[in-house]
């Protein structure tokens, strides 16, 4: 989805973006060319959600819709299409710092009327160009639950009148890059902060449950507005990603090309989940008293297979006191493992020098640093691997987890 983008028949590049004073590192004048649709051939065995522009409510917007439907249909034929999307974060259209594109009196009913009108036009275009592909949407893709349009009112105004919405989609960020008071410990490395952020989403999902549609977070991350250096690109953000998940492929005004810390959070989460294709996987929260700690159990089918322990206590290794002492606090956790009365279990760790680390991060001794092998996994010889934890005769296992790190117990 390219918000606010228009189609240019003359463009010989996929995306032509122009930066304006409105946003520091986000091009607010965007054109896409025919080659944009070649991107859908990059990954095999992958389904895509293609988004169309709702923001441009003028002749250029309609011309873009009319011109790109055939191109999208051609690029996504053969089973590549998952869903369509019309409009990205329309609840910000009349308040966005990137440009106001709807009047202040634009209501939920106005939005729904516009969405229904355009999806009906779109359906006729689809029937002419890709009638064999599935026709359904994710919607409304609001930026949150408390902005200028209310998701409950939008649904009550008849958003799904035509019964063509497959997934209820909402977006969620823990905070904003420029919000006052945003810190690593209080905002990201804080289990209560994550729980509170999701609480309103859970409430909306409950209030919309009578529509009998799955509710998803169609877009989510740590800090909106491209994040903040020193927060969203640190190892602390990777720890947040494990608790709640990045690869930076290009140079920007704020960051160089490379494997960013939160990417390792994705690696750890994937390992905790295991193979979700071959069996049912259930994640169970294991309540801990401290909001700066969390733990989760993975069940593959009916079997307990892994436990992940996340220590969110901020350990800033560049702080003078920590650098001089060299002593990193750790917390001891004990778990009762059903069905085990002796032996050893494997322990894999997500580690870095501290929560403020931008590099030197590993999971189970592997680095994905771009400078080592362009992001491919490289085993580091100076990191301990193959760690084991003893299971006592009464089925208990104890593991020590340093501040700002994760331990995964493989059962």
C-alpha cells in the first residue's frame, strides 16, 4: 500500500517520491509506475494484500484506480492475491501532519458512503480484469481506536453492507517518535505499556465480534513516524518485539543500511513459535509479578515444547557505572515442567551488550549483521552456544537471565 500515491504512465521507475517540508524522511508526493507491480514476483509462494488509494478524492484518484486495477490483476494472478485494501488509515485524513485531505466535518457515515461507492466501482473493474481471483477486503485499516473516526461507528454505519470484508484490520503502535515522555524503559521495555496499548484493540475486537469476522493488527510496530534513533533501532526494541517484532534495506536520513536490532526479535519469535504449518501452536502467557519481566509457554499440539523468558530491565551498557563495574544484574527463574523428572534441556539466548546496543547482537550465537555476510547468519566464535539447564528430580528447571536479554528453553 502506497498512501496518497498516484499512477504515472510515463514513469520508468517503480516509485518516484519527492520530499517536502511536511515530513523529514517520508516522500509525501508519490507516483508509481508500471514496474511497481513487478515487485509481486520477488517472493515465491507468497500471497499479497494490494492497497488502493482512497485518499485522493478527485479525478486523479479515480484515474489511478482505473489504470492500476488491470496491472494489479495481472501481477497477482495465479494465486498471489490474499485480499484487497482500499484506504490506509482514513481516520487520520482530517488530522494528519502529512496533509489534511478531508474536511473537519467528515464523519464515519461519510467515510462509509465513500468506501462503499468506490468499492462498487472497483468491483466492476475487477470483474473485467481478474474475475478468477478472490474478491474480498481487509478494512477499515484505521491508524488506531481513538482518532478522528471511531471504528465501532464506522461498522454500525454499514461498512460491510456488501458483505465483502474478510478481515477487520486495525493498526497499533506503542507510541510516537516525537511524543513527549517516550523512553526505552517506560515505553518499549515495559510489559504493562504493551498490555495497555493493546487493551483498546481488544475492546474494539470484542465490540465487533457480532460481525463474526477475524480481527487483525494489519500494521504494527514500536514507534510511528519512522521511529526514533536511539530507541526503535536499539536492542531494547528487539526485546519489545519478542514481548509483543526489522531489516533496513536502504540508506535514509536517519539510518544506514544494515540489519537493525529489532530484526533479531523476529528471529527469536520465529524460534519460539516453531513450525506452525505442521501442527497447531498455542502461546500461553505465564504471569510474572514484575512489569519489566514476561514469560511465555509454547504448546505444539498438546505438548509443551518451549518457554521464553524476557527480561525487560533496562541495562544501558554505555552508562559510566555499568561500563566501569562490568557487572550485569541477572534474575533467576524457576519453572515446573510437567512430565520431566531429570535430565537437561537446551537454552538459547537473545543477547547484546545492553538495551542501548545498535550492533553486536546474536541469537543462539548467530549474527545477522549486514557487514559480515550481507545479513546471512554467521556463527560467532566468541558467543556461548549449546548451553544446558539441569532438570531436578521434581521436574523443576532454573535459568538465570541477565537484564535486557531473552532465554528460550527448549523442552
